[in-house]
C-alpha cells in the first residue's frame, strides 16, 4: 500500500505542470537551427535584435506620415528628391543591368554640404538647376505650396511619379553632357500635358475638398494610385523582355523607396528582441519553434517600479562599441489597427539644427520658413521631449491578428550609430537570468541531449539559489492546452547545492 501511495505521489509530481515557477518568467521560442545551428545561440547565450524589415509583420512600426509645408519647405523637398535621384543615376551607371538597386542605398541624409568633392557638388547643383528651370517643376511646386492641407503618402507618391520620368531624363541629360553617360536618354513623357493636368488639378482642388472633404481627397488619390500601378504593370508586361532589375529600380521603384527612406530623417533606426508572456500557444510553437521541434527558453524578468526588465550584456555607446550589463525594459505590445500620424517637416530629428534649418527651412536668399519656429532656442527642449515621446509607441503596436502572442519586446534605438552590424545588435545573457528550457512536443531525443550537455557545461557560473529546470511540452487532452511538465528526474549536474 505504501509503495502504491509513493508511486502515485511521484507520478503526480512528475506530470503536474509547473506553473508557479513561471510567475515572473518571460518566454522566447527558438528553433533548433537557431539554438544549435550556425548561430549557436544556446552555446553563445545570445539574443539578437532584429531590424524591422526582418520581422513577420510588414506593418511593424508603421506610422502614417504626411506633409504640410509652405513654398520654402516644398521646394527644398523637391531639391532633395533631385539630389537623391542624381545619386541613384550615378549608382545605376556603375551597376550591372541584372543587379537591383537596393532601396537602403537611397541617400536620405544627402545635402549639398556633405557631398565628397567640389565636382560632385557642381554636378548636383547643375542637375537641380536643370530640373527647376522646367515648367513641370514650377507647376508641381505651385500645386504643393497652395495645398494648405495634409498631403498623404499616396498623394505625394503619385505627384512625384507624375514628374519622375521627365526629371530622370533631365538628370540623365546632364550626365550625358558631361561625358558621364552615353548620349541615350531614358523614356520621357511629354511635359506640357502633365503641366496642364497639374494646373487643372490645382484649380479644381478647392471645389473637390468642399464636396468630399480631405479624407475623400486621399481616397481619390489611393484609387488613382491603384489604377496607375495596374497601368504600369500592364505596360511592363507587354515589354517584359526589356525590363531589367536595374531599370525597374530606377524607373518604377524610386519614388516609393525615396519617400519611405525619408523616415530616416525623422527617427533613428530601431531593432527589437521579441519575447512572450505565454509558453502554451500551439501556433507560436509551430511558427517560431520549428513545428514544435525547437524549444522555449524561460527567462526570469525583474519587476521594478519602472516595469519589467531583463538583464542582458551588450554594446553601448561609450568609447565606441564597448559592452556592459544593461537592465532593459520589457514592454507589452498593444494590438490595434490605429496608426500614429506624424507630420514630416516639423519632425525631422536626425540632423543637426543648423544643417536642418539651412537645407530644409531656408530658401536661396536666407529667408526662413515659419514652420521652423519649433527650432527656436526657447522651444527646442519642449519639441525634443514631445518628439521622443512619440518614438516608441508605434514600435509596440501590432494588428489584432497577432494578439494571441501576448508579445513583450525590448526595443533599441540606434542614436549612437553602433548597431549597423550584427555585432552591434547581439546581446548575451547569463544563466542567472535563464531559469529553464521547455522542450517542444516534437524535439528529438538527440537534440535534447545536445541541449542538456551545453547547459551542463554552462551552469558552473550560475549563482542564484533557484535550480535550473528542464520541462517537456505536452498536449493535455483533458484541458485542450499545451502544458509544460517539469522533468523532475533530470537535474542538471552543475546546479548549486
């Protein structure tokens, strides 16, 4: 009888889910390839901070950017567009036709002040002057400067697309005149008809706004953009043999990529490490842990007055790339379709103030736009505080479709410009922070053994009293949930007494 009771008690302990130990835990699902493959995350104890373009939701960090400018700021934006375009033409001349021009190489920080040589500045100034002498430039500038309303991404993209081929031909012509390109111009539209269209649109816009409101105007532009995209696709389809990756980048992708890259002038790059508040979601085990073949790492978070934090060792901004232990905030993701609206001109935050005023808020005669009032000495601090308060919220926002993840994330901004490499975005943890590992339902025996041996070799440095634990994920048919069972017979050999 005693033997039966002891066996029963042992069985209950063995197969009872350990929930109490998870009260202060956060979880990180990982595939076997990530843990044991080329990156060796488990052996190196690494947490990698990913750039937004590698995340699984293309709406990550999405901000609804709009422009509300005057004649000075709009003229400077068009000058900046031409600067970036002439730089893109220069890249294209040095690139093979089969090679696509990367969107990240568009020089958003380009100004006349930071061009490498006097010859480069002269070439850029000539390109700008050639574009500005055209009637198409005047028509577009008049249209934008008279708008007196928010200009959304779709509308500005459509307007710039309208002039893009003509301006590309103009810039290419300047290169050809200087012997930098063959005497063959790219396809060009008839500018006079485009000028007439813009003038007509400018005269009709007040009446259109009165009838359909500003939101209606934006919807009209969205529809026009959809139609324009289809027209472009059909035209390219009919000449598909002639469409090369470089030509696509130069002719059809540049405008959208340019406007997207302008966000670099607003906020610094950001990177994120993702965790979860749960370890029992089948979809997450499948997606993030290699179809249940991987593992879920159990980290202990610190509860502080400022919120939950996770201790990691990583690069900081002092003395180049040095490393230090940092208690980084774990912030909960908000699941909503709401987007942050942000005006571009008054939120350029990544340029020194003197460079910003000279290149974006002044004209050729040194007159300063009233839109630069936030840069006055008595307003700078208040503007800066408000500007940075708006940085993080969109980075903690995902669509409601993802709310099952109960995601927690650590966000890093690259203000110090030290995270442009994998090394600058790779942090490490110690085994005082890692409390356990949950094996997936399909984790193989051989992978479990490899993981256990790595852990055994690491635990000598563990100083906390709480023992490191292994768990097994199992589907409980009675509850209809995936549960983690403590493998109590398996005690890592290097645990402290």
